[in-house]
C-alpha cells in the first residue's frame, strides 16, 4: 500500500507567512517602544525623581540602542534573522517585565537599558527580514511597510497606553503584562517561518563597532540623510516634550490627551507612507521636509497661543512630513542592498535616526530643567525648522530620484 505524504506548505505560502510575521513583529516592537511614555509622569510621582533623572532614563535607552546597533547591527547577516529576532524579543520581554514591576529609579533605568539592547538587536534584523520575505507579487511593499509599521506601532502604543491609564487602575499590569506575553510569542513564532539569511563568514569582524553602507546604497543614503535626520529630530521633539507640553502648558490633564500628541504625529506619518507609496523618493523627501518645517513652526505658534487643539493640528502637518521623509529614504535605499548587506544597511539607517532622535531630546531634557519647558521647546523647534527647511532645499537641487 502506498502512503501519500501529507501536503507541505508551499514556498510562496511560507514566504507570505514570514512576511506577515516580520511586519507584525515590527509593530509589536514599536508598541513596546512608545507604550511606556504615558507612564513616566505617573512613575515620576509614585517613585519621586527629578526632571534631570527623567532625562537620564531617556538617555540610557538612546545610548544603549545606538551602541547595540553599532556592535550587532549586521549580526543577522551572518547568523541568520531568526536567532537574532528571537533573542531580541526575549530581551524585550524582560524589559517589559521590569517596567511592569518598576518601583525604583534603578529598576526603571534597568528596564530602559534592557529595552535599548532589544531594540538595537531588532531594528535592523526585522527591517531586513521584511525585505527578505517580500512577496514577489507585491514589489515595493517591503519599503512601504518598513515605513508604515514602525510609525503605526508608535502611534498604537502611545494612544492605547494613555487610554488605559485614564480608564482603569490596572493599566500597568494590562499594558506591560500583555506586551511581555506578545514578545515571548513572537520570539517563539519566528522559528515557524523559513530562515531568509543563510549563515556566512565574518561574524567576529562584524562585531567591531561601526556603521557601514553597501557601495550601491551610499550615494542615495547620503543624499537623503539630511531629511532622515530632520524627520527623526522632529520625532524626538514630540516624543520627548510633546506629552509634558500638553499637560503643563496646554491644559491637557488626561493621559489620553497627552498620548494623542505622539499618536497623531506617528499615526499620520504611517498613513502618509501608505497613501504616498507611489510617489518618487525625491517627491517624498522634498514634500516631507517642507511639511516638517511648516508643522514644527505651527507647533510653536500653537504653544505660544496656548492652544491644545492647535498643537494637535500642527502635529498632523508635522506627521505628514515625518512619514513622507522617512518613506523617501526607505524607497531610495531598500532595493540597493544585496540580501547579505541588508542588516548592515538598516543598522546605518537607524543609527542616524536615533542620533537625530536621541541627542537633541536629551539636551532638551537637561535644558528644560534650567530654562523652562516652553523656552526649551522654542529653541528646539526653531532648530528643527531650520534643519528641515535646509534638507528640503538641498534635496530640491538634486536631480536624481
């Protein structure tokens, strides 16, 4: 009697499953990145720490993330995507568990340190995995979703966490318990999809701290880097100062109102990435940096007028710019890296992004305790306006897409 083997999953179906899981994992990672933000003012009251300590808590994450990217950004190009992604989500689960039980500044700083390591492991490896598993029937979808999913995850984490803080006394357990479980699930599920990056030599050399660029991607990356820097500097303005500004200067007392500032910026950015996916990289970058400059200027006007809803409207304009400028560079460089170069390439992208995001935000946090929150925002926002406008002008005078 002949025994018929059970049908196996087709390569196309397996590739689609891997693509879907990689995109979902990006969203989970970024929800974990933004969900703690609405809790910081609550923890500050419960634990008792200064604005300077708050800045240190932010700095620990940014510095740890950058160092991990510099050391391990191309790790998945050598050992495979699955081991790095799985390890990254196990570490991320540990950070969410620490947030859940944070009862001192030391535990909170530890949570941020561990989260920075996890994010550094995951950012380049997940972005590369999305590109690796892009369905052949949907060319260009990887670049689009590598822009949409991070911003969408940031928006989702901020608004849901803020709403739960207003609506239930168990918000800490619900948010961080759920994110701990989701991280563990993703860490296991990644082993159910095919590996997209076979092992190759050069692992020890890749661990030397550096941020490299594949030769084919260097010129497009450098051409778009000012816009990338301007976009994430704007993100740093909103993510580090947006909620405190809404609460202290604009009368937004509810956590969901404060979280809405971040959610609008990143949510509109995600929607812009999707709607503008057929535009050329040059059009996206010029339009995006122009909107960044305009939206940030309107933010300062709304702050001076004391208008919360004007502040939100300005965040809509800035969000269009944030999404479009980020999409522009992803569209420029994503097709240019060979499979074994993708981890290294995306590590370079996120090193620039988080330098732009982290350094100004840390400086602003320190300055706000000396010259005031509003005054710091005017200086920071003015610098972002100049930076964004300069990036728009520079990109306008380049003729290539």
